[in-house]
């Protein structure tokens, strides 16, 4: 077995494990198992001693017995760890006499995994090594978020590459200004996330953030959405309606795909930016507005200006500060961090517990083309979580994305003909199977109480009943 616990040649600190068990032979056994790999082992015979050690020392994993002779349990330590160091993984050792419900309870309280006495040495080492790897991932994400928060103030944007740091620095400088901003980037690069970051870092953060995709609405509906309309302005206008510029007062309005608006709407938008007022559709009076405008486009607007489809004067108004978001292929060093964030999110949403990626899978993701950028990567991670039965995701779960076999611009029927329909069906069936298993498990743990089962699953009682009906679960 590869010794993942051994300190590397670069002089990084040795891994440190805390073993808590009130039986000295068990503490000594675990010490012998890991000391051969150069791991520092600390031991404690009770919960209170363990807590003192946890306050004084940083550990890579906590290994704890479930039941102690003084009637304390490992759950006491789990609660302590959750409050003081939620990144520390806990492996619970249970006795044969303990029920599966005790193990499930430990997992629900935050344990990474459990193993039953007597255990096989190799299996035990594998569980502990996976726990240490998970802890390292958690600490790296916490460190990165703290760094971004302290340096840039953006918790929802992940990236430590040079190009992304330049974006963060520029956003930080312009966030508190009143300047109109144009964000340029390919589809899926996270333009709206950057717009939200600007809003939340500005003096307008307590005001609303309203977004609209200008490319999906016809001209008359877009005008109504942006500027509002008066009662009777058109068929179906039964009452006056405020537009987004009015509703975004003291806040920010985000106009995505700004290059798709017509010349007529461009002219009206130019007036809003110049005069700080809007005239609702069908109205005779203008209304003063106070909303910061952030625009975005997935194609450079210079060509549209050259061919006359986009007004040059409007371009200069919306691009006082241009920000270019690099595609994922130009910041590949950010991919491992993004993968870990998306993996944790997908596991939480789909109730899959903790999952990891194999080294070959991560290497494939790093070198994949990602024509759909960050959005495509996130979707690929969730799909891999759904179609993977075990806890480790291997490279074959990403074969379609990483080998570029799914054309991104094809029509829906073309996607079906290339096998996309089969993949979608597989994902759907796997999702349903996972949901059924999780619902059965929760109801069993709740002793048949549907309300309690819903709380375990983190959904409402009504949602649980809907899932039982839709999935045709026989309870």
C-alpha cells in the first residue's frame, strides 16, 4: 500500500493522529500500526483528556472509541470537534455489540467513517488515509476562502491563479466607485458571480441586486421589464408595473448579454445612463432612478460597433471599467480548487456523503478542454457524483467531458443521437435510486416518523411526501 501518511522530502510537518480509547491495548495497537509510517501518535484515555489535547495541538485525524467506561461517548468529542475545528476528520471505532443505528448516528453527527472491532489493519489504514486527505482538502478550502475574504472580500469566487488575482484586485478597486462596468467573458466563466461580488463589496450592498438576460426577451417585453409600464400600455397590461431600474433603486442592476438588445432599446438605455431617469412604456412622465449598472457580454462589442448593430456612444457609457474574465483553459491551476468545491456541493445536494476523486480523474479534469468553462465543470462533477456508486470517482465518469465527445453547440436531437440521451437516462435513474435509498434510510432511522425523516433529509414534510409519491416508494 502506498504510504500517504509519510512526510515528504520537502520537509513538511509529520502527520499527527490523536487516538482516544479507554483501553490501553487498543491505543498501543493503533500506535504500532501508524508509527511505522513516521506518524506522530498522541493518545488519551478519556474524553476530557482528549479535549485538552485538541485545544493544544493540531491533528490531521481523530480516532475515537464510541463508548467509554464512564458512560461518555465519542459523540461528545464529535460535538467538540464540530464547534472548535470542523475541518478535523473523525474516525469512530465501534464494538460488535453496537447497532448500525449507532454508527449512522455518528455519521450524522459529523464522523467521517467508522470501523467495527475487530478490524483488518489494511482496511483501517485506508479509512484513516482517506480521512486525512479529506481534512487536507477542507483546510485548503478554508484557507483559500479566508485569503480571498481578507484580500479581496469575495467568498463565492474560487481562484488563486495570476489572472484571477488580477480580476479580484481590479474588482476591489472599482467596487466602491459609481462607475458603470462591462464584464466580458465566454459563457460559463462566472460573469454574474463577479457582478454580485462587485455589488456586495460596494456601498450598495444593502440594496437589491437584480439580474436580467437581455438576450432571451423580445424587444417589447424587455422594455417593460427594464423600464416598467403603465396600465393599458398594451394588451394584458392590467395595472402599472415597476421596471427593474425602479426596483433596483439604491442597488445594482445586472444586464447580461447586453450586445443582444435592439437599437431602440439601446437608445432608451443610453438615456437612462445619461439622465438617471426612465419613462415606463405607455407613460408620459419620467421617473428618477438610482441604480448602478453592470453589463456583461460573451462576445467583444467592437465588432458589433463596426457593423452598426451596437451604438458606440452606449458602449463608452457601459464600459467605463471593462473587466475580462479568463476562460477556464487559461487558469487550469484553479481547477483542483473548483473541483473540490463543486464536489462537496454536489455531495451535499444529492445526500451522497463525502466522495473523493482518483488522481487520474483529477489529472484528466485539469487537462480537459472545458469549452463550457466553470459551468460545464460544475455540471460534470454533479453528473459524476450521480453515476458513481462508490465513494471514489474515477476518470471514466468524466470520459464524455474530458475527451470532448459531447458537442456543446449541437441541437437537442443531435445530442440524443450521440448517446447523450442514454447518459441523461442513466443519470436520472441513478438519481432516483439514490433518492429512494436515502429516503428509505431516513424513514428507517426515524422509526417511521415522516416528519422526523424529513428533518434528517433537510427537506419539508410536504416535499418528502411528494418524493414518496413521485418515486413510487412503497412505505
